C-alpha cells in the first residue's frame, strides 16, 4: 500500500464514523418505531392558502377591464397578394384555369386550334 491509499482509507473511515453516529442500530430498526398519526395542520394550512389564492385570482380576473378587440381588416376574395405569388404567374396559366373537354383540343391550345393543320 502506498501513502495515498492509506490517506483514502482514513478518509473513508472518518466518513463511516460520522455516518454511524446517526444510523440506528439493527435491533432498533427491526423493532420498528411506533407510528404517530400525522398532523393535519400543514395540510389544512396548505388548503386554506390555495383556496385564498383561488379567490383572489377569480376576483382579479372578473374585475379586469374588457379587452378592446382590434379593428378588423376587411379583405375581399383575391385581394391578398403574397410576395411569392409572381412564381405562380407562368406562361399558359390561363389553360390551367379551365377544364378540358374530351375530344376538343381548342380548349387547351387555342393558338394551335386557330391554325387548322400542321405548318412544318
């Protein structure tokens, strides 16, 4: 053993001696201790403080001035333009707003329907 080990052993022995001063004996632990009924005073005091706090809170909430609603902004449908809306303005967007009918191409491509035939 080195001196350092002896120092550590002494520290642990001192700690054990301090702890053993308040640790009950094994016989006393086995015998148990008589059970006293717990005092209800702290519980009643806590309940009264909680009740008083709830009453104060209820009175404070009830007596506060009514909040004035902010002025509402009137907006019409389609009036709002977001900064990124320009990305949706693409060439041919008018064709995206219509529903095609089966068998007719002039509904989707009005410029091609007007030419009638291929011009290669």
